[in-house]
């Protein structure tokens, strides 16, 4: 009989321990209903202490005081990455069986889905209660950043909304993402409001509070922060002809067929004779949506997406000291994945020439060259001139559905 694996956490130990439930503020803002459902299921199935952190410091303090409680993250990919990085920095990652209840839009829960987690609140909460802890490899760079699934380097990577992976999501002005509905939470009325006694374990840390940034400025695709004072993405509020949307928006609002031509406009930029017509009228929204689609790269007039070849990059790629590409060999993209496990990452380099991809498995990968961005999991980072990722075999445990 073989000796027990020191990395393997007993399923009974996972099931019997109390929980520390960390509810990310972005999740509370974006989908309060899923947060309530997950909280009900978790509190009904185990002794749970609920933590509503307002910043990374409060997350760190809660984890430091968790004792024997098992952490459960309720939030999107940013919340998961922050927690894993924090536990890794504290050298506590190997001892924590981490559970996740993904809450957010499709793009923000894609990482959880790729890791094998259910993305609906009920199934994910039940997995946190009754799932099995499975060890997974981890990519760590020299700056302390972590990669849970894989990374990609290509000429098309740009810094986007996800660039601030570990600072986003906190504070009243934090971005929630395009999928956020902008709804704040109402006070919670479930079985865990106020002190949770008896089967719910430790006292609950107070009711949910309504969040800032609910309805109002964020309603609709163009909030006030996206453009001018009235939320218009082009020009100012006194005329639609000031930007590229002039003709279309002016026509849609009843102003006239050409930019700058039509009846006199009132303070809102709309026809005074037609009465006040807010910018979110169906016709105006349709015109704005069409102009936005036309401004996106790779979108044609028919709405079809054209295949855009990313620009080549000159990168030096080494896998365990073996040179896979050099600066005189432009590459289209480089990908690194830990999905195969076994303590080695799979590295694939796609040359710009017609040659096939170069593949290797390695425990350390170094990429260097002119400033480049890279997409780690679902977050774009950079620019950097050199970066080395090291595979840590079985460095963390994720609670997944049994039999999955």
C-alpha cells in the first residue's frame, strides 16, 4: 500500500470544516441575486462566517484570521486571482483548499469555467460544500504574479479593462465590467441576516449595504463617464454634429438627414420643434450602436467579423534553457498552458513564416524582447521586456465537483 500523498487534502476534511466566505464587492454590485443565493446555500450547509471586504487589505486581514476555516471566494476572475496571489505570497497556498462561486458576466467567469467549476450559483455553492479538493499546477513569475490556467503573447494584445487585475473591483468608482447591471444590493433578508447563531456558526458581519454606482449614470451602454456630460460618446451635448456620429444621431433624433443640418436644437442637442427627446430613445440607441460596431476593428458594414492577422513580434523564447525562437525569427503568438499537469507547462510558439508551431514541455519559460503585453488567464498585463514563469507542481488546491 502506497504512502498517502502529502499534497492531497482529505475530502472528509474539506467537507467537515467551517467556511470563510469572501464576497467580492464587484459581485455584490453586478449580481446581487446570485450572491444571495450562494450565501443561502453555504449558510444552510455549513458553519459560515461572511466577510464583505471593501479593499485588498480587508481580504488579507480576513484570510490571516481565518483559523481552520476554509476560504470560499464569491466573485469573478479578479477576486480569484487576488486570493491565490495573496495566499501564495504568504506561503499559505498549499494548505488552503480554495472554493469558488463564480459571479459575474460571461467574460469574467470564463476562467472559472476553464478550471472545471460550475458557473451557476447553486451548483457552485454545493460544490464548495461537497466537492473534492484537487491539486493543480501554478505558474509564477519573478514579480510574484500567478497564472492559474495559461497565458498568451501575441501582437494584438492591448491593455484593456482587465489590466488592473488585483486593484480593480474595490471602491465606489471601481469598474464592474460591461456585463454588470448596475444594480446595488438591497438589505439581505435571508436566514443569515444579523448574527447567525446555531447551525450558521459565527456571527454574520452585518447586512448587505446598498452599493454606489447603481442605476443612473451607469444605465445603458453609454454612461456619463463614457463620453460628454450627457453620456454621448462623441462631441458635446449641444450638437450631434461635433463628432463622427453627427449625421446618424441627428437624423435618428429627428434633427435632419445630414450632420449639422436640421431644425434648431435645444440644450440636449435635439430638435426643439419635436420636443425633448432623450438620447436613449430607441432610434438614437440604434444609431449609436451601429456607429460603435463600425468603429470596432475587424467589423465590416454587414456586421461580419474580418479575420485580422496580428502583427509579428520579435521575441526570444526559451524553455528550460532550450531556445525555441530568437529575435531574428518573428513570431505571431506564444502560448503557455499548465492544463496537462505533471509539473511541466506546454509551450507552443507559432512562427510568422509558414513553418509549423514549435512545441515543448518545460518547468521554466523565459520570454524577452521589445516591450510586449501578455494575457495571463483573462487579464492583460505589461508591457515588459523580459519575463520568466516557473511551474510549481501541485502548488494549490481547488475544490471541484466530485467525479469531474
